[in-house]
C-alpha cells in the first residue's frame, strides 16, 4: 500500500508516493538516487545511514518514510552549496585524512553537522559523545575527532 507524503529534501519541496512500510533510508536511496547514506547494520547500531531530519541526526534505517511527512530532510548530498563547494566538515575530513573506505563517512559527517549546529564549540569529550553512535571500522576515530575539532575551532575564530 502506498500513500502520498510531502517534505523538503535538500531544500526542494517534494510530493511523493511511497510504500507505507518503506524506511526513510530505502526511500532516499531507491526513490531519489541519493546513495550517500549507507545501510550498514539496518538496526540502529552503526550510524552509516544518518541523515538530518528537522535539525536532528536520525538513523534513517529506523525511520519510516511516512514519518517524513512535513519534515525538512538534509542528506550528505545537500551539504554542498549551489556552486558545489564542499561543506567545511567535508573539507576537514579530507584535510585530516579522516576516512579510508568512506563507508561510514556520510553518516559521520551528518552526525557531526547536527552536533555542530546544536553546539558550535564542542569539547573533545562532547565530540566523542556526539559520534558515539557512528562506527568506523578502518580509520580509527582519532583523525575523525581531529577533523570535527578543526571545524569547531574555525567556528570559534
Ligand atoms: S544502517 Fe542505520 S544504524 Fe546502521
Ligand atoms: S572509513 Fe571505512 S568504515 Fe569508516
């Protein structure tokens, strides 16, 4: 069974018919070809599927697409501006070599984005707590934390 929902996706107003049992992650990836958000565990454990919904980081694998009704959604694809310039977090991840395979990276960056929106000057402890729901199996967390810290430091400047 399908139903029509309305939401904003990366700044664009959308009307969309979606299966009532489809997850937000599957809708974003399959219906809109926005494949930055990844399915890792599919169970709320890894954070690879993180997107921002009404300003909050959510695990899109745990949210039904129909719950997006009336919401403002931001995915990693929506972070770059009209001129396709990188978001400061994306640049910082590159400059700090904070990724290897990249599977966790979109989710990690969206979690960091929501964290910095809420708290522009987090301490290292707050950054660690903020990304505690995002798993990275290859980079280790040191460079990821340094990348996020560097953007937090720019926010202070
Ligand atoms: S795929 Fe959603 S938390 Fe792992
Ligand atoms: S860069 Fe490979 S899982 Fe994080």
